[in-house]
C-alpha cells in the first residue's frame, strides 16, 4: 500500500501525501509546500481502520492545525487550505 496524492490549493500552496504500511500498522505522511518550500510535515500511524470521508483527509486537517498554530503561511492561505480540504471528496 504505497499511494501518493497531491492536492493543489492555489499556485503557491499544495500538499503532497503518501501512504505506507508494514506488518504491524499503516499510515499517512504529508508535506505542505508554500512557494516551493517545505513549510510543514506530519506522519500519522494507524493501528486499525480510520474513518475519513476520503483518503488523507485527517492528515491534511492536522497540517492545517499545525500551520495555524505556527502562523507559517498567511491566514488567507490557511483558510483556503481548510476550505479546499473540507469541500473536497478526494
């Protein structure tokens, strides 16, 4: 299970996600890029099923929260990122 997915928020902001698995658990890794620079990354390990509307939703929302706490990108881009994730189905 090694899938990748990229979600483009706007021309300056996107999220790169990937899945991983081993014999005991599985999870998602994600990185946020702003103006071609890595600004945040997160890894979540799951031991059993997760309930998401679509794959990577949980980790992308965690990244929004981390970016909001750090004020790493402008507020308008954080809001756009949140809306794009919540209004999406993939």
